[in-house]
């Protein structure tokens, strides 16, 4: 009877290195399961058979583990390191391995997940087993070799990462603002777009709510005119003041007024931070010719996210490979006579898909051909508009592969215009994507210039 597979790991400082060297005489695979502090490494033969599981605590015992790898190098065992790209906990060890001249392979986590039950017939997963799975997979299908990113891409990634939490905070506070205005001043939305306009910052900070606005109507009107630099017409300013007097909303308490003021201050602060980050991203994007080409289609923020989180379109062999890396390729689950519905895989960074979704909405607004194509899709009128936008995202992703190589972006090439009714969409501008941030129609949190 076959003995049950054992996953016992030995401490790296108690390891008999000489005995281990005899077991991997030809070559070896070092598969590392990454954690916050407790790492497990599987030492395997070139065929993927694990001969020893080693555990070490990072960073306290990392030097001892690196010494083990260096001993393998000196004994000409040609160690190959494999790990998963999970978070940043393994980056330090990966950097040290690369500095030592060891090839580091990055195995997709999905492969490990799917192979778990194949290995021993049990779907469970734990650190020693994960390391064993990585070693076996590396022998069957070697993963791609990791290459360190250059400083420009790392800087770009840093600014993209800085932008993400700002956008989330803005979304949260805008949600709170909409809820409060709907309860206490529902008419306010008829006169001000809180996503695209900024003159309301000064009004709600100084006069938080309809009651405070009514109590000092002349001062409130003057505040609005000054904040908008007189871009708001007298009719609109007077309409806001009149709506405060006749609002149907619930009267606000003192505490609710203070909360509205705080929400306004938070949105103003985060909006300024977002504008500064977007300006820096636009500057970095402008330095690279490929990014500049992409930015004309999807905007600087989206172009920077694709470059830093997915990779340069120039690194992909075809447009569909880029689409797959963004998680926009389709998957289907069908069996027998049952045909499952199609959906995107959503692999890869969600931030890229979010920004590409906003870029698709802008194209849908600006381009008559894109608008006509979405309206012509089957099921568009059956409350499936999101599917049409996602389909447009997929077309944009494939177009970016060509745009990055210097081809001019022409939206008409994305569709079969012979089947489209363009006459009913003449109100949309039938032009290519705008080439400047001021010309683009900015969506929420996209860093576009606000109107007053």
C-alpha cells in the first residue's frame, strides 16, 4: 500500500546540505511558497520530484536560505527558482535571487490552484503542498522568467498605485454626498453636477445645506459667483438660492450640517490630490512615444496603468494576447445541449479594466460610429447596455496593440459600418478620440478639468 504523501518541512538552519546535494546531482528546482514571514521552499530534482521541504522565517533566516542557494551554485547544481507573483512579500527574496544570477520563474497562481487536486487527490492547499505543486508544475510547464522593471516603469507604477486609493476615497465621499443631498436638498442636482463642477465646494463649506444658504442668501450667491469666476450665470445662481428656500428635503440638524461640510472638504482635498497625480502621470506619459500614442485613445491614466500593471503592448505578440492579459478574453462553460453564457475572465489587474471602461464610455459619448454599433447590438435595449460597453472595451484593447506600434486610431476600423445606422447618431461627434485631456469628456475621478 502506498504511503500517504508527507509534507513535513525542515528548518533551514538544521539542514544537511551535503546529503541534499547528493540527491540533486544533475540540477534542481527551488520552488518557494511566499508568505508574510513563514516561507516554505521545495527542493526538487530537474524532473520535479521533491526531495526536501525547507522552511525559513523571513527576514530573520533569509540569509541562511540564500546561503543554501549559493551552495547549490558552487556545486554546479544549476538551481532554478520558481515562485508565484502574490503581492510584494516575495519581492525581496526574488531580488536577492536575481542578484545572485539565479533565473527566477513566476508561476501563474491559477495553475497552482488547478493542479492542487491533481497532485495528491485532495483539493486542500497549504504552504508545503503549494511549494510542492510549484516544483512539479515548473518541471511540466516552465513559467516565464522574471525580468526586473526599469526605473521609469517603476515610477509609473508608483503613481498609478498612488492614484487608486484616492479614486476609491472620492467614490466613497461622493456616495455620502449624494445620499445627504437626496435627503436634505434634492433640487441641488438640477443645478450642479457634483462630479464635474467645483464651485459648489465653497458654497457647501461655508453654507452647509439649504437652511444655511437661505439664511444668508446674498452672501451665498456671492460665494458661488466668486468660486465659479463668474462662469455660472445669474439665472443658475438664483435658481440654486431659490431651490434652497423651497426645497422639499428634510430639515438638517446641526450635526448633519457639520457632516455635510466635512464631506465637502474631503472631496475638495481628494480632488486636488487626484489632479496633482493625474498631472504627474500626464507628464510621465508624455515622455514615452508609445504611451503618448495610447493616451490619445484612452487617456494618460489608463495608458499608464496598462504599461505599469500589464506591460507594454509591444511585448505582446498579437492583439489578442494583450486582450487576454487584461482579463478581457471570453470564457464559456457548456456541457451537452446546455450552452453556458459567455463572460470575460477578469484575469489580471482590475484597475486597468476600470479605467478602460471609463475610456469606452468616453468613446461612446464622443464617437457616432461607436454609439451606433452599441445601439445596434442584440439585447442592447433589453437592459444589457453594460455588455455593449464591455464589448467596446475589448475592441479598444485590441486597437491599443496597433496604436502602440504607431498606427493612427480610427474608430471606424473597429466596426462594420455598412451595417450601422449612423444617421440617427449624428448628434455625436464622428471623430477619432481627442488628443488632449482638456478635449476629452472627463468621467468621475478621471482627472479631467472641471467645468464651472
